[in-house]
C-alpha cells in the first residue's frame, strides 16, 4: 500500500541524456567495435564461427530482454495509471530504444538465414529438414522467408511502440497536456496484446527453434520473466548512477528504490515458478523429444550450470534480497541488481549454448567479446537516439503523486 501527503517538492531539471552521459556514447562505440572485432578474430583463428554465431545470438537476446522488460514496464504503468513510477518511467522509455540498435544488429542473423546458412538454425537446411519426420511438417512456419518477415514485424512493432511512447511523453514535457496521458493509457491495452504475442513468437523463432524437435508452450513467459528481472536490475543501477551524479536526488528516493527492488524480487520468484513448472510438466509427461532437451542440460558439466541457476538465480537472492532494508539501501540494491544481471545472462547461456556446445559448458573468450560488442553497440545507439530527451517526465500529471509516494 502507498500514500502521499500534500507537501510540495521542488522538481529539479536533470538535463538531457547528452548532458549527463553524452561522452559515454563514444566509449560504448569503441568498446563495441573492439569486442566484436576481437570475437571475430578469435573465431577466425580457431575456425569456430559456429560458436561466434551462437554467442552473438545469446548476447543479442540478453540486450533484447532488457528492452522487452522496459517496454512492458511502460505499458503496464500506463494501463494501470500508476503514480509511483512517474519519476523513473523516463528511464524505461529511453531503455526501450534499445530495440533500434538490437534490430540493426539482428539484420546479420536475418541475412545469414536468407542466404541459406544452417549453422545457427539447422532447420534452414531444407534437404536435412525434409527428411526429418518431426521437422518437415513445420517447414511451412520454419523457413527463411517467413522467419525474416516475422522478425521484421516484431521489430517494427517494438520500435514504433517504444518511439511513440517516448515521443508523446517528451512532448508533454513542453505542453503539459493531460490528454497525452489519456492517449497513452488508451493505446496501452492494444499494445500489451501485441507485445505479448510478438514476445512469445519471437522467443519461439529465435530460441526454441534452435532445437526444432523441442516443444514448449511456456518459453515466451520464461523469457519474459528473465527480461523483467534484467530490466529492473538495469533500472536500479541507472537510478543509482543518476543519484551519484547529483541528479534526481530529491525526486527519486528510498521509496522508489524499494518498489523497484520489490518488482525485481517478485519477478525473480516468478521466473523460478515458471522454470520449475516447465521442468515438472516435462518430467511428468516423459516424452522423448521433450526430455532430450533437458537431458542435454543435465550431463557433461551442464548439470552444474543447472544447479547454479537453482541456487544462484533463486535461492541466494531469495534469502539475501528479501529484506526491506536491502531494497531501500542504494549500494545494496545496486549490488543485487548487478548480481541478477549476471544470473540472467547465465540463464540465457543455459538456454542457448548447449545447442552448440553439448559436451562442455566452458565459457570462451568469444563469448566475452560478443558480450562487449553487442552491449557496446546497443548502448552507443541508445545514447545517440535519446540524447536530447530529459531524464524526467517533468509535466506528467501524476508526477506530484510520485514525488510524495511512500510505502506503508
């Protein structure tokens, strides 16, 4: 529960993204270029381009998950008419612009699929797939043309939606028009339906179809849970960095950090529930083409990663992050946020990499190069695109409620 009093709080102008983090864009570009170049050289010298492709996809999905979580947060805050989040919603609106650089980076995968490369998605080898009883009936869906069209549709919706919400919200910074808030609320319902559908089918296309024999009707929800946790972790870190620079120190306080922490904690428990539910259903049904996917993750060292996710992704943060005090302390919240980002990255590693390296879960320098490369270029693109936007929705009609927000 929450309440707010009637005392006024003076709103400070935090400036634009360019004024606070403009110099970071060039650093991000250099890191991104060095990371992908290094990963490419390592792949070339070891003739391990398959590992490069899987690692590239893994890190793209990691960054995409942050954007997915950000857009979901924006839509849910509008459809519920949430007041507490007005002071932090602009961070989410800016993070949703990650869809644009990720979409550009994803073109590389689309071009590979259209050119007949089957190293990432072996269903793209028509000769092999047509001889496979379980695959040939899926070829009406799993084919390069339809795969590419769907990818274009997903990114077209995500980019249009995120850009529209940020543009309308920033226009309100100037006009103060309350009707703009109503417009965003009314569109949120339809956008959430399209959001859920696009998220689910994208996860099926890009993660589940790595093993086209595998069936999962919950994989989209699983990825959404991972995305939500990673987004709230990034949001908490950005709030910490802004406060450290003396920005929004009166507007964002322990009450807002507390709610960000609660949401991160809650969605992490939701992730554990979905992960266990999926495993329990497959264990109970014991259907070979489904259980073989889990078998691959329970042998040759991958069982260690599976246990790591159970303990590190759920048990440890459940016990260490439950306290109200931890959520309200900026340093402790930032520590757990960084920790959860690592766990989310490992979770996606566990989902994707056994398909290319079933005999060992060992990390490669290629993985770290792709991580730096994808994150660097995504950060560069987002900083450049959001450079002139304010860090605070200064004339949002619910800003007073957010400024006076208190947890009870």
